[in-house]
């Protein structure tokens, strides 16, 4: 009994120690990401009142001092064999040896004179001046904000606004589109600010403005703040507080959850899909002011569409992602990457069938959208079966035209507001007639 009691006490004392150990491990992993030094970036400095970016120096081979001494000793022990010469050529050999000694001395003198120059040139190559022209600034800021991705976000938000069962208001539509675009620009700029050390190792992202030193990190942060704050204020005050809250939450989810998760877990793909699913919900809430089933359906369609789109894209960039240190399904779980893409291709067919059930579209929408949904599902199956670069490219390019076509078909099959009002009036009229019949 005493032995069992002692074992229990020892186990009870070890539990707090285990919690402390886990806390230290988690804190060490989080600190290594260096996301807390927001404006103190090590790759930018100020020299002579000019901003300069630190160029990536070539990695020199690290050798121990003992190894260097051994090399020097070996060099000293080298003996050059001199072949015997005849007396006729003795004078010529002496002259050539004297010339060789002179050349060696002159070479040594030139090497001694070149050494400080080489050191200066190496130091100069480590830092390069950052020059910015005002003419190039709009293009640089457009690439910093990922203008193509921002246009896709605004278009999906516009689709959500157009699908809402309310009369169309142009002013609210323009304010919602502008606020969503500004919020997307802010999120993309902050994302690039955090990922500069990793983007420099990838061929796809090595030409981004912050990596190339075209703008300073401080200017990138100021641009993100000048887009994010007015964008959220515009959505909150100009549209409605619910849309503004969704926009702020999406910026937080993209910058503080999705960005660090890319280097920690493959769960980043699911978090990124949620980020892409929120803009059409914002468009719906901007038009209606409420979070209805139709908004969730549009968000679900965008959520499922992103898996075949991104998984097919990441399949061809596996070398880049592994070089940058990102945890992607295509790198760590290739089988899961293909299965998830196929599942969500099939999920698009089911979500299209739900739209008329929720009284958002007519029953012609599932019928008309079935061919394009079957085609992307077929390409998803080819990608799952073949698992090569050709099938992934076909699936990716199909996803580029599949989404706008699906949303366009959905809009053409949308139930009009007049039909819903008529049905509501008919239901209300039948209810009144029933009440009149029941009354004596």
C-alpha cells in the first residue's frame, strides 16, 4: 500500500512539470517566427540618410581554424620537381627562373593591394540603396496588394450582393465593393510584409516588391493601415456594422491565423478557404443586413471551390513550397491533397442542388450548372488518379472559368423579388381567407 501511495504522489508531482515543459516548447516554437518585430526588419537599414536593403550574401564554407592550419602546412610542404637540364640550356633556365620570381613577387604585391579593395566591394555588395520613383509607385502598390486576387474578392462580394433577395441599391453596392477591396488590399500587404524572408527563397514570389527592395517595410505597413482602417470604417458606417465586423474578422483571420499556419500545419488550407468564403457573405449582409441561409450557401460554394483551385495550383509548386518551408498538403500529404480536391468538386454538385431548396434560385439552376460541375469533377478525378503536372494544370485552369460561369448561371436563375413578394401576399391572403371562414 505504501508503494502504491508513493507512485501516485510521484505521478501527481510530474503533472505540473509536464505542463511547464509543454508551455516552454510551444513558446519557443512561436518565438522563432519573428512576427513580433513589426517594423525592425533586419534586411533594411539607414545609411547616410538613405534606406538600403541587405542583399543576400553567398554562403561561405565554414572551416575550423585547425583545418586551415593543416591546409597551410600542406601548402608549405609542397615540393616542385625540377628536371635536370643540359649545360647548353642552363643560362636560359636561370633567366626564366629569375623572370618567374619577379612575376611571383609582382603577383604577391598586387594581391596585397587588392585585398582591401575586395573587402570593400564585398561590403558594398551586401547593401544596396533603395530608390523609389513616383511613376513606379502605383504599380508597386498594386503588386503589394495582389491586385488580381483583390479583384477576385471584390467580384465574389459583388455576386453575393447581387444574389440577395432585396432591391438593388447602387450606392450601397459601390460602398460595399470599395470597402471590401480596401480590406483585401490591407490583408494582402500585411501578408507580404510577414513573409519576406520566405518569399525570397521561392521562384514564384522572389520578385515581390518587398523582396526586391522596391519599397521599405515601413511604407508597406503604412499603405496597409491606410487601406484597412478606411475600408473597415466604410463598411461599418457606410454599409452596416455586421459587414464591417466580417471584414475586420477576415483581415485578422488572413494575417494572424492563415499566414503563420502556412509554416506550421496543413490546416492552413482550410483556414484560407474560410477566408475566401467570407467575401460573398459580406456582399449578402451588405444588401440585406442579416446573415441568412443564402449567405451561408454562397460561402459554402466559394469554400468548396477553393480546394480544387488551390490544391491543383500547389501541386505544380511543390518544389517552391518545400524550398520556402511551407507546410502544404501537396508537399507533406500528396494523397490527401488529391482526395480533398475530388471531394469538393463533387460537393459543388450537392451545393448547387441546395440552392432551389432554400428558395434562392429556380430548379433550372441545378440542371444548367450540372455540365460544368460534372466537368470539373471529371478533371478532379483525373487529378486524383494520375497525380501528374498535366492533370493538375487542367484542373487549375478549369477552376478559373468555372467559378464566374457558375455564379453567372446562378444569377440568371435567381428568383426575383416580385415572385417572392407575390408568394408572400398569396400566403398572407389565404391565411386571411381561412381566418374569415373560421369566424362565425
